[in-house]
C-alpha cells in the first residue's frame, strides 16, 4: 500500500510551523527534509522519523517503514507544536544533505 495524496497534503499542512520542509516522491512514498536534512518520510499513510539519540525522550512507538528497512519512530501528527519539536530534535543528530 502506498501513501495517498490526501494524507501527504495533510502531513505537509501539519508541518507548516517549520520553514524549509521539502518532500520528495520515492516509489509511492515520500521522503521529508528539513533544512536539507533527511529526517523521515511518509510511508503507508504514517509519518515516521529516524531514530536518533535526540528524539528518544519522546517515547515514540517503533515501526518498520517497509520490508527490510530499519525501524523508525511513528510520530503523532495531531499536535503541530510537538511535531515541530520532534523534527527539530531529530535533525540535530543528522547530517545535512549535500
């Protein structure tokens, strides 16, 4: 199952508190960048972020984005402020895309 266009648009609306969000299509799913940092993606109508030391404190549920992938954290998308905080904290531990 791939992500619906409606869910992708909903996620992008939820991320409107952050400037410089980029969304790139990848095999029916979407990769998400914040200030050129790949922090996660939208997989099967779920927003998942990479697992890093700086976001462990949020006690998010681990899920697999697709078969054979490393687990990621499932993010609550209903709270825009918390979502913004999680993404900023996640990006602190990730490299900038060249």
